[in-house]
């Protein structure tokens, strides 16, 4: 089974940028999609963005379109989340997730099979 480890979280001021990484170990050949979700205190985990592991298609939540970009480096078994023009509303624990069987939906938590531990992103002046 694949294990996911997020890194790169931290404190950034509004308007700043941050890049998160998600390193995958184990079998990844069957991973169709990698996604990023986030969860703020008292809120449900919500979809941020996703990318197909072997295809290059992406999708993003409306709240982050134009600001966040997901990318991958298959040689390093790593996916990234470049976060630009960060806002206080972006403060949350960010999780990466892997989908190992093909599913139509990529924006729901139920569509993913393996999750990382999360990394904290704080946006504050």
C-alpha cells in the first residue's frame, strides 16, 4: 500500500506564497488521481485540487482557481501544491490523498483510498 507524507506548511502573511509537497512511497503505478484537501477547525474536509497521476488532467475548487496550482513529479513520486495570493480563509490543515481505482468523482473525500497526516498552513499578518 502507498503511504503519503505532506510537508511545506507553515506561517505566511496574506498575499504570500507557499508550496506544499506530498511524497508517496510504495506502489504508485495504480494511482489514478492525487488530490489535495483542507480542513479548518470546526469544518468538514473540503476539496482543493486534484491531478491525474498518469494523464495530466487537473481540477480545482472555485475558491482556489487562479491561485493554487497542483503539479507532479512522477520520477520523485511527489505531488505539489503551489499556493499563491494566500488569504486568511486558506488557513487549514492540508491533506494529500491518493485514488487507486478509477472513479468518476475526484472532488469528494469518499473517492480517495489513502491519506497523509496533513500539514498546517497558517495565513496571518
